[in-house]
């Protein structure tokens, strides 16, 4: 079975309020076009399927607030995953993720994230840790967002990627932050050294 619509008919029939449950649907790919036609579905459960990747246009589903992708076979998230700016709850439990895209740093609305049981890069795994309560989850999320932002900043400032659209916005954010920090005496010396390199 490839798409949900071909197994159980119309996705609209599966919509319960703002929740769309496509778990255990034997999906190999996400029916993005059909999901885009359901902006009311802000809670999407795609858990326990056979997804190995998400298409790039998945990132156009900006109405999503809660997304469950647990227990799939995802090896990576789309580069523009950060476009899901309304996402508050993300479950990635038990996939095959090693890293997160740089754009992950744009998920500023995210309040809950589960990355357990993924073969994460050791540095990322250490930062992600186990979120045992809401306070730990918020701390882990902040560190992950900072790590993704820092990784993107390095890639965008010192490689040829700096001309790509995502890097253009990362560089603009960096330049705005630098302008905002210029008033701090201690940081001025660091920033002057950075700008001379």
C-alpha cells in the first residue's frame, strides 16, 4: 500500500475534529497533496508505517501543530523541515535518524520532541538526552535548536552554501544578532576579531 487514500478511501472521512489518524496504514509515502487539502487537520498521526523519507513538499504543511512520525524508518528529514513553523509537538521515536537538518533551528514553536531510539550522531544524542519532564524537554529543545543553528551558521558563513536561500536567511539572522550585540562591551572585542577574519 502506498498512499492512505488508496487504502481507506477519502482522507476527509478519517478526520475527527482537527485530528487525522493515519497510523498503522501501511504507508510507504505521505499523501501530501491530499493532506494539504485538509488545513483543518492540525494533528497528524503517521506512526507505525513504513516511511523511509518525507518528500520535500511535506514542508508545505505549515498548518500542522502536532506530528507523530514515530516507529517508521525515516533516515533523514527534509532540508526545509523548519518551514513547519506552527509545529509544537514532534514525535520521532524509533526511526533511523542520525542528524537533523539545519532548518530545524527555525522550529521556534516546538515545545515537545521525542528523538529516543534513533542512531543519532553522538554529539546530537548527548544534547537531546531523555526528556523525563516538561522542564528537561524545554532545555533539550533549546540546546538542539542552538546546535542546529550553530551548525547552519558555520556551513553558511564559511562554505559555498552561503549563496543558497536558506543560508541567505541564516546569514541575515546572524547579521541582525551581531548588530544587536554590538552594544555589549565584552562582546565587541570578540565580534571585531571575527569580522577581521
